C-alpha cells in the first residue's frame, strides 16, 4: 500500500476495520494489521479517500501547531523562489499534497489570497487555517474558491466568497516574467490564472522571435502574450471557446502594448484547427494547452484519442521545421503515455517529432516523490521535421 511509503491517501478499499466510530473530519490513527502505528490522519466517511494522512510519528498531533509548521515550510519555499513578493507577484503558496497539506490549495495574487479546500476535514478547520495564513502573510483579503464536484466527492458544502479582509479588485494585476496580466480571481477559471505554466511560457517565448504563432486554448492570453511581449513574435493568433477569457486576453494585449500583433478569436479548438488547415494557413509555432481531458481511469483511452487528434491537426498546420508545444494537465496520463501519443502522431503525419524540452509544472507547484499524482503537467516543446 502506498501509505507505507508516506503517500497521504488511504482509499476506502484499503481499510479492513474502523474502530470507535470516528466522526467526519476527526483525527484517526492508521494501524497495520498487526496493530503497528503507520500514520495519523483525518477521516471522511463520504470520500473515496477515506483518510488523508498528515503525520508519520505517533507523538505529533494534527493540531494548529502542525498546520502552522507546514504553512511556514510552504511559504519558505515561495519566498525562496520569489524573494521580492511584489504587489504583482502571483504564485501558488500551498500546493495540497505536495506541501504536506492534502486538501488545501492557496494561491497568492499580490495582496490577496485565494483559498481552495478539497478535503472536508481541512474545510472544518478553515477558521484556524485562515487565521494562520493571515497572521503569516497579512493579506488585504482572503477569497474562497470551490472546485466543481467537491460536494459529491467530499460532502463539502461551500460557496465562493470573501472570508476575510476586503474584496479583490476585478481585474487584479499580476506580472510574470515581464508580462502583465489582468486576472479575474472571482470568476476566472481555477483561481483566475494558470500559474503552473509560468516557466513554460517563458521557455516557449525563447523560440518565437519573428515567428507566426498559434496559441490554442489561450485562456487570458498566457502563452500568446509571453510570445508577443517577451518572445518578439511577429504575429500571434489565440483561440479559446470562452468569451470572458478572450475579453481578458484582449485587454491584456492592450495592457502590454501588443494589440497590433496579437489577435484573439472565439472558437472550439477542433473547429478552428480544421478551418485554419483547410484555409491553407500555416504557423511556425503551434501551442496546445487543452483543459483536463479525463478525471477517471475509464476515460483514459478516449482522452488519449482526443490528444492524438488535436496534436495531429496542429502538426498539419506547421511549416516544415515548425515548433509544436504540446501540454497536458491530465494527471492520469503519464509522461510516457503522453509521449507515446506524440510518437503515434509523428507516424501518422509522416514527420519526426523531436522533444527539445520535456517540461513540467513551475516549482511553486512542487512534485512530491511520495505522491506521484502531484506531477500532473506535461509541456513538451517539440520540433517537427520532415523525415
Ligand atoms: N494556455 C492557458 C491556459 C489554458 S486552460 C494559459 O496559459 O493561461 C484551458 C482553456 O481551454 C480554457 O481557457 C478554456 O476556456 C478553454 N477551452 C475548453 N474547451 C475548449 C474547446 N473545446 N475549444 C477551445 N477552447 C476550449
């Protein structure tokens, strides 16, 4: 069982017996069959993750002092990564399992904290956790976001809203590697911005000077603007299906003074790719950053087929020697599976695909070696060459 190696999840099926009728959210001890102590955790009878583990020694209680130490450790990493913490720094401050706090995600956007609870037990301790965060960081405000499906999976009833301090401005402005973005933390997707792609945007920008770039699934313009502003791309077209995202993207192009080189269009990705191909359009660089394609193992095959079709279309739009930036945030798809999908795209399109950079998520979204699920993002920067 993975929890013997300090994986923080105990699934219902791994539990043989539950003693003393623990209440939802209460502290429990995980024991081996022979009665030997394994870990201390928090119980949730509604969740398939029946117990989340936080402590590996019998003596250390799961109390405010422990949460405080975990938060300190998490914050210390981000202070190291972002020594300045300017009013426009945005980063993930607490990354759930990867920071030993399974079920708590905290993003910092300047002076505001965006908090998400994905476990009932930490939700029940929210006053304590928010108090600790406020003491340590003195934010202007703390805003709660909730993930879809959390009521079903955790039995957690929460509504988005202000938890403390003042409401965040809309938009709120952040800066990333020299590019500025307006972010809607209240209604934007996730907590408003895809912070995990920060360093991938910079990496891609390094390849695009003077090039014609297509950014598919562009959201508020993350890659598109990194390419136009930082990378000096000649022309960028961004595609997304969400009109609110595109409104922000256009405003962000204005904000950075590149609106004359960047265009955004509303369309479904497949439709747009087919239409561009049929119109004979070609790009030097195509970026694909689709949303998570599956949450369940049973959807895996279909998701891989979806990635295959998207990537195949993208390859068809590339000039010879073009660059394909292919991303996947589906944690259930391993890097091996993802790259073997790229191999079959290469075969079908009769090109070679060379991976120049096999990238993951930015370091404020660390990967826990004990919890492989924390490594979810793939971003491969590839060269597509005629064989
Ligand atoms: N690349 C972005 C993040 C992309 S998130 C960045 O750097 O910030 C995925 C995006 O895909 C979302 O903006 C969502 O609106 C969009 N999307 C979802 N389904 C889509 C579809 N079928 N066609 C086009 N866009 C879609």
